[in-house]
């Protein structure tokens, strides 16, 4: 059973920064990533990273967020800078296991005040 343990969410003012962490149990995963879900909206991709370090970002966070991973610790990070109120959401760590299945973390709340 894979467990994803997230940490690092919180309340920050607009323009501030936060770092999210997600530690995964089990084997090294080819892809790790972050999604987010704001109230009343669908869950959306934020960023992904392969075990080789290739990254992919949603257009809305490009240039502000950075995803990285430490394979030795089986941990993925999301560094969020220049935060905006529209970044307010529950952020979920995820590791896909196939094209249609994935493990998900419990979610961590990020709230950005204006």
C-alpha cells in the first residue's frame, strides 16, 4: 500500500511563498506531481516531474511555481512563489500508476489572502 504524506500548506499573503512536500512510501515512481482543487471547481493539474527531472507545469503557475524531487528520499516538493488569491485551493500530491489510476495524498490547504 502506497502512502503519500503531504505537508507545508498554510495561510499566506498575496505575493508570499510556500513550500509543499510529499513523502511517498514504496518504490521510486516514474512520475510524481501536484494537483489542486479550489472550492466549486474541478481538480486541476499544477505540475509533474519525472524521475529523470523532466517537468511540466500548468500555464497558470509557470514562472511562479517550481517542482522538484529527491529520489533518495522519495519526496516531491512544490515551491510556490508570488502567490495569488486564485492559487487558494487544496493541493494534492499524486503518483500515477497507469493512464487511468493513481495514488493520492490527503491534501493540504493553501490559502492566499489579498
